[in-house]
């Protein structure tokens, strides 16, 4: 078994190993990304015609490619794994880079974007406030950030199962914890716990306000078709999605 501390320098090494497994899992017919997360993320992005998009921690760039197919222009996907689609669609580029150093990624200097995405990637930032401040500085007028994170209660529930402890003990614990990545049972990721207040305080410290927050769920049809996924959601809740705008006074 390989152990990686996914929020530090080792996230690079972990994701080089994990990237193909993650993409394989994501494209499965019953993946929660396909059934719940991407539809909700896409919905909040709205019409992207003529909009520039920066997708931070873009994976292989498949979501960015879809947005470009829907009319986004001058767009960029960044990921530390470098496991990109073989060719970025016209009007986009992929850059291998670290989101912890977003303020100095070559190729981003002086650029502005209408939409900046952190889709299940923000947890890998070494200094979350610094990363969000860098993103905020790259927002065009009327731009917003779309950020998703796993519901922290999910990890707390898993730890109660492992440790025989209570939900409150685990949710408020500050000790790092390790868990199997779920995409490759040879790779264990280590995370720093967070609460919902922690997340909100990071947004405030970076000069952002929450315009919308949602907790997307399976559609009625998907519930009927994939009851094992509804059982998972009933236990682990899913993800949080935030639409963040710059606070004018910062
Ligand atoms: C759970 S995947 C999400 C991928 C994609 N955003 C999506 O929604 O399908 C997390 C992504 O974050 C990337 N990542 C992890 N650490 C990173 C870092 N330090 N800098 C940039 N990307 C990172 C990984 O390589 C991986 O592609």
C-alpha cells in the first residue's frame, strides 16, 4: 500500500498515480460525478458562451472540453498530474501546475477569467486562503468562482465507523486522518479535517462572499435506477457546491 499526504507536496505524487483510476471511475455509468456533481456544477455555471474559464485541478480536462464545446473561449485547465486529454480543444490550453502556487503558474500572468473552477481540488491547497486570493485576483468583472468540496460529515461518519467513536468527536477532531482513496485500493490519502465553519471562514478571509450554496442530490429517476448510490448518499451526504463572488470592500 502506498501512503500519500494529499494536502502537501505529496499530492503531486499521489495524483500522478491516481489520475487514470479517477478518470476511469468518473466515466462509469453510475458514478456520482456523472449523476449528481457535474450536472449540478454545470447548472450553476449557466450559459458559458463567450466566457473564459479557468479550471483549477481540472483532471484530464474533460469538463473544460465540454464547456468549450458549449461556447467557452480563451480557457485554461491546470492540473498537477499532467494527465490531460491528448489535445486541448481549440480555444483552450492545459498547463501542468500546482494550485498552491496559483499566483506564479507560468502562462497565467496577467490573465483574467469569467469563471474559475475548483471542482473537488481545493482540498489540496497548502494555504487555502492564498490560493483563493490568487484566484480572486484573476477574476474578470462580474466573474465568479465555483468551488466544490466533499461534505466534511462524510469523513466524520467514516471515522466513527473505523474508530467506534461519535460523530461530534470526529467532526470536530483536528487530527489528520488517512483513508483509502476509493479509486485505487493501493493508495491511501491523508487529509486535514475541516468543518463547514472552516470553509466559510476561508472564503471570508480571501475576500469572497457566498452567493449560492447547494448540496446536490440524485434525481428521482437516478434514485430508482441506482439504489446503491442513494444508499451511499443517505449515509455520506455527498458534496457542497459554492458560488463565490469577490467582496467589493477588499
Ligand atoms: C478529485 S479530482 C477532481 C478532478 C476534476 N476537477 C473533476 O471534477 O473531475 C482532484 C484533482 O485535483 C488535482 N490536484 C491535486 N493536487 C493538486 C495540486 N497541488 N495542484 C493542482 N492540481 C491538483 C488532481 O491531480 C486531480 O486531477
